[in-house]
């Protein structure tokens, strides 16, 4: 297998220790293969400049532009000097600024009319975009040797602009790529020859060459088409093999019995199920009745009644003599599910107890922080089969937990549970249990095919009757401080009308860990002056009690409180004894207090789009309309503000998850949810490449059906093993 080896060569050997270290630490590139798959973000044409008008704030950018003018300004009574250079590219202007001793060289070199590549972080000063102390490379250098080299490298050619970092400019990365490009010849081609020829793809070594050093725009298109396909295809092969392996597993069919627990439960429901709930329930019951394990993803907007659907599935399994386990990401959530499920079931949740129903079963809670006696009893109820339903955190996965006959596992909020945890729970059954994964983050179809490609998908898209609309507004605290004052007045008005409110902050405060970080940051530069730490729960609660919300009962809730304390606060908030709850995102999923109508999210720009959508779903759960105020100090033109405006403009989760994906790198979205395939997506964009993903999935399914072990495709096996091994290693390290 020598053909792979040059790709595994550590970068240190070819580039030297210092460059390799920066690449490893800041760009996560360790081998020749990693660097060859670090593709240019875009390409500049020599003589055609990047649009300065479209530069993103707060990002590290590389621009090719022309110097319009340069001037030295004195300050501090002539003691300090500053060089200001204005760049132009026809679309807009950008200011560069150099201070102190850093002024001399650029003052000599950056003369009006010169063209260069500049790299730095975009900030705003006096309402103008600027780069402070950018690094640059002249494209028409005056020094003859330098000029020849620069012209050879860039003349008439498309300049690749690489994703870079402060420590390593795009053009230095380009030089490093030159050093490893010869290894592209050794690329192992994962595509079966028939598929490659049938679809007219460029061979892989040629695609790598074309993506890094294109001669024409057609080269770039060729390379991209091939590299995108590879990423989609290898991922879909991995998922198809996983699905195939799952269909080979045996499972016990679980069918509800007539006049059993499920019928008794349905008979006492005070409302009828929505059409969507009926349809999705049927899909689930059909799966449960087969002798292969169900693997289903249940997507539903916040409040679409997923828990009800999951509970009915659990009751059907208990009817059929099995047990059901529900796995929640946090203790607060596990306690809450336990409370709402026992309330929904009433005496049916007290099987075997005095006053419990004959058809009932026991519903137990199992979390890491339970007392020993309660825990021992819960474990006993599980092993004897006394408890038909258990709700818990990942404490359920521990070795000590034994089930009598585990038939169904329900996982809440998939993106917090990797496949490894799913597998660990599966091994608890005599045979693999059925699996239902619930998520309130709406997932576009392409992402569902990529991330959860090993699961069938059901979507609940109707809200139950009686849900109220939520109005959302951005509150620009910096530009318009009086808006923030008005926000607190609105909260007070809601409370005076008999309702309650949440205030969400990005961090807890008073943390020794945070203080350490604070000390480390003391050395920050002038440009960091406006970067204050995110607002904290304890500080905000304190300010509100003394100021804007004086006289109201304001309580805090965060992850470092003792579980009993958390539970007590939540109980009192649910009972209406607390007016305003100041919390971290522990309330993000599953907290259900219908009387809470207002939510103020502080530093809202520090949260992701889907997280804001989740948080907002905590209000408007009753008959009164909800209000969500997104407070931000972000600059009006920044991407962060654009994100907040998008959240305020629509309540459609699918639309928001598209915006979210377009704005973030897919890697974050695919994240740890992956099935042992590390997010190897560098070229494929899940949103735009729907056709590629769908076609790759079809090919992958056909190939795996014909040759599950890929015996006739050794190259594909090699590439797949490289992806999977890396992930197994990472997982073992974490474990």
C-alpha cells in the first residue's frame, strides 16, 4: 500500500517544523494529504480585483488591490506616527493603517499605483472598514528577483486564495502547497473506473492539480465537480454500509395489544392528535412491527408534539412486553420529560403501586446525581422489568444499568448524541432495540441525507391547536440604548399582565475559569478594546433586581447549580412563583412553561441561528402571544446582525436552518453527529449540492447492495478506512 504513504507523510518533513506547527495548531493540517485537501476558498484574476465593498467584518481576509494614496499622520504632539494607506478596486475603498516602527517599510513600498495582496482582519474604525497592520506581498515588486518570482507565480494566472489564519497568510500556504503538489500523483482514486468514466470525471491527481493551480476557469469547474463528488460518494458509501449492516440485524417485532396500555392512554387524552401526529405514529408503528431494528429520525418544530408521538411508541412497546428508554441531553431535561410523561399518563404511570392502574407500568428516572437509594431502586425496577419506561441522561449507558428486555430507545436532541452512544445503548437489549431519534432542529433534506443518512426520516410540521404566534425584534443596544430600556419595560408589562419572562445570557459569571481567561487577555491590543466578555447570568440578574425590574421576583438557573436547586427553581417558575428567570441555555430544549410569554436574549449575536430558534420556542406555548427580543451590540453591517434579522424575520425553522448552514461551515453542523465518518467535507456544501448528494447516495446504495464488503473495490476500501480510522482513534482518545 505504498500508494497511500506519501499522503500520510507528516508536513514537518517537507515544510520544516515552524510552518508545520502553525498548520497543525491553527488549520488542523498534519499530513501531505491534509494540505492537498485544503482547497482555495476562491481565486483572484491578476488585474481583476476582489470586491472591497463586500468584505465581511471580523474575518481574516486576503484582498488583491491597488494603492490609491498613502499619507503619514502625526499624533501625541509629534511623538507618534501613523501611516494610512487607501486601497481601491473599483467597487469600494479600504483603509490600511500601520503604527510606530511598522511604518517605514510600507511607506517606502506602498506607493500610489502599486498592486499587492494584503491579508489581515477587517475591523471598523470611525465607521470605515480597515485592516490594521496587514501583511502584504507586492505583485509588481521593484526588486528584480522578487519581481520575477512574483510575476512567475501570478502573471496571467488565477491566484488561489486559501482559507488562512493570522499566523499564516494565504500566499505562504500557496508556497507550502507547491512543495507537496508532486505527491498528488500518488492519490488513491476511490471511484470505481466504470462510475468515473460513466460520469466523465477528471482523474483524481489531475483534479488536485487543477484545484490548486488552475490555468483557466474551466479547470476550477472540472476539479470542483470531481472533488465534490468524491466527498459526497465516500460519505454515502459509509452511510449505506451502516444501513446495510443494520438491516442484517435481528430485532423483536413489538406490536401493541388491543385494550392494553396504549388504548387506555389514548382513551383518556383530552384532545385529538393532529393529522401529522397520526401519520408519523403510523410510520413508527409499522417499523416497530418488523423484525429488523427501526432507525427513525423524528423531526419536528419546537412544540409540534414530538414527545406525545414518542410516548405513544414507548407505550406500544411496553404493551408488547418490552421496555422503553428515553435518553435526554441534560438532567434538567430528563427531569422535565419525567414530570411531563408521568403527568400525561396519570395513574397509568403507577403500575404496581397503590391507586395505580392495573394496565399501568412504572416510569422511573435515572440521572447521575440521584441519591444512592433512589438509584438502587431504579436499577432494580429496570432489571426485574417492573419499570416499563425509564427516562434518563447518558447515565443510562453505564455498564451497571441492566434491562429486563429493552425494546425501544428514544434519543432526544440527536445533535448532542454521537453514534457511539446510540450503539452503547443498543447493546443493552437481548437483541438490538428499535431506535427513535427526536430533534427540534429542523434539518434540510440534504443535511438529513448526509448527517443522518443511516436513519429514515419523519417530519412533524403542524403545530398543535392553541399555540400562539411569537413576535421577534432585534434590539440594537449600542446604537439605540433607549430600545434596551423599552425592552425591560415590556418585560415588566408582561409580568403585570400575569405572565412570566426568561432572560438568557451566554455565560454564568463569577467563574474562576473565566477569571483566568480574563487575566490571560489583559495583554490584549488596542483593537480588542471593544471586545468585552459576553454578559453573564449572575451579573445581569443582579442589575435587574436593583434596576429595571426592581420589585419583581428574579431568579437564576444555570448548569453549575446543584440538580436539586435547579429542579426547585424550575418548579417554582412553572408554578408561577418566579416572575423572571435569568438563565443560560439550559432552558434551550424541552422547558415547558405555558405562562411564560416574553424572552430577552442578551448578546444574541453570540448564539447560533438554530439555537436562537430553539430558545425562542420556549415562549408562546400557551394561549397568549409570545415576544422574543434579541439584544445585540453588533455593528449594523456585520454578518452577526444579518443573522439576527433573519431569525426575527421568520418562524420557519427549515428556512432558518438553511440560513444557518449557509453562514456556518458545514463541519460544525455535521459535527459529532457523524457515524464514525469525520466531517471530511471541504468542497461539498450540503445546501447547494443537493443533486450531487442525491446522485451519490443512489450510486452508493447500488454498490453496497451488490458488494457489501467492497471486496471488488480495494481503492474505495482504502479511502474509507482512512476516514474511519481517524475517527475511531479520535473517539478512543475521548473515551
